[in-house]
């Protein structure tokens, strides 16, 4: 939820099957031609999980390498934690067939971590942050559409001047923006398009 700026309800309802169906986008030759070398690396680095979003639309969640190391642990400890065998959720409650609410977790740990303004740490604020950052960028029309689709927003006016597979574009382009926000380097983004955002290689390896 924190990295991909997903709605808390969407992440909470991720199923085990959703996670097991994750994929690493492979850029076809004609797509590779429009991606930078770093964007191609990002396509290989991030796994993509597709979950059900608002109004039943499918929306992506990007998994970092650190997340990829943690998720199998959650699966391996389900039985020991008393999770029911037929609970389909990736983040299950210890009893019953329901799921843990991401909003409750964020609310609890935003206070425990000593955040100055814990009330600001919730999915709506996080999604507003990426929307605000995008406003200082000089995004092209098709890049705005890519970002809107990634966030699960309705795109009422399609301004794309070419069409490429959404899965590859979302990982290659949006992961750079997410890494910039994660690394607190958004001050360097003013006036840039997604293509112009440069991330130091070691930032992408965190």
C-alpha cells in the first residue's frame, strides 16, 4: 500500500491466488525501443500483482525485492498462526475467514513509530501525495493516462498518441516516480516528464 499508493481496501483484499499469479513484465522488442536501459531494469526488478480495485477494475501492485522476500514467509507461517486453511486472503485474520484491515495497521503503527503527524499517514493522503508530485512534473498526455490508470482512476479523455501494453509501461514508468518519492528526492522532479526522471542505480537497488 505504501509503495504503490493503493487504496487500503484493495490491498487488504489481496488473495493468495492474486499473489501467486504475480508476474515480471517482459518487454517485447518493439516496446524495448521506447524504454531506457534503466526502465528495462525496473521491468525485471519489480513483480506485478493484479488485484481488484474500485468498481471491480483490475489494478496493479508493484512488489519490491524486499517485499518479495517477505511474502513467502507470510505464506509459510499461516498454519502456525492458526489461519484457517480455506481463508483465501494474503493478509488473513488469525481466526475466521476475513482479512486484516490495512487502515487499522497504518493507524496503529503511524502512532507507534512516533510520526509527527500520524493522522496524515493513511492511503488517501499517500495517494494525494503522488497526485501532488505529478502536478510539478511536465507529464506528457499519455504519461498522465498511464499514471491515472495505475492509480485506478477513470481516464475520461484518452489522449494517448500510441498504445503499448499497459503492464510494461506501468512498471517501467511509474516505478521511477515511486522510487523518487520513496527516496525523498521529489524536489528534483519539477518540470520533468516521466522519461526525463533519472534515478541513481543504487536507489533502485534499495
